[in-house]
C-alpha cells in the first residue's frame, strides 16, 4: 500500500481578506503559518515517511510545504515546484472581494465561477498579463487570462501522470502541498467525482488528506488529520 497526502496551504492574506487570488503570489498570515505547523505535527504523529514533496511555484504553498517538512523531520526531501500545481487562475476577478462580486454579479453567477467545473471567469486582457519571470522559460502561452476548473484539471493531469503517479506506483509515498482548486481537481480524478458533483467539494486550509492506494492506485482508504 502506498500513501498520498494532499494538503492545501495555510491561510493566506487573500483568504483572510476574502479576495480572489489565483496566480497572484500572496503570503501566509500568522494564522496560516500556525496551520502549517499544526498540519506538520499531525502528519508527524502518523509516522509517514515520504520520498518527495510536490508544490506550486507560489509562496503560500511553498512556505507551507517547508514548514511541514521541518515539522515531520524530512526537510531533506526532494521538493518539486511546478506551475502545473498553481491555483486556478481567476482572471479579471483576481484581487476583488468575493462578497463585492456577489453583490455586483449575483450569488448564482459567483457560485458558478467559483465551483463549476466548466465555467470560466471574466478574462484578463492580453495587456493585463504579468509576464512573470518564473513562467518565461515555458513561453507566453503558459500564463492564462483565466481558467475554469476543467482547464486547471487539464494542466494538472500531465504532471500527475508523468511525475506523481510513477513514484506512487514504485511504492514511494508522496506529499502534495498546493491550492484549493488544484486539489479539488486531483480529488475529482482520484475519487471519480462527476463534473457536477465536484461543485460541492471543499478543501480546508492546512488539513492533511491521506489516501491509501493499492498497486493500481485505487483508493483503499481515506483519512483527514
């Protein structure tokens, strides 16, 4: 049996302020740092040993991962950082307060933007793209103007297939520290959740989700710590 642990980063300043974040690189709050330490301590109690940790290129996930690795005494582990595990890009909604958008666009529309598998948020204009240095080596097409969860799912799955799954199939436990939508996409795949069923799936900050997997990567058990 192999173990896969998924953890959403600790509370960020955007979580605290109830704003859309996506690919914007915001820090953890003091609460978020405490959540990361707590998640690491809970994971340490399990005695799980990992072969690698995977995270995005956004500091709220990276810092959470590093705190957790220190807490479990495995800071030496290989750490893979990839844009494919970035949060879903919220397009022109980024930086806006979620309650304010509900007032402007209506609760139903905002719910679709936030939870629907296929609905795309309002897009950034090409001029509004950041052209961030961390993505330049991949070419200009990497930075999206906005993404549905389906679009995020499609960019995440090649990383699962090429990097995470082979290590799990080799019997090596893996730790993934990422974002709410990223993890919802992975959970959809792992648990065979329907396109409509994923609307109701929530992932809490700083709560490790452990999947017990057989030699075909089928789930034999699931726990939250």
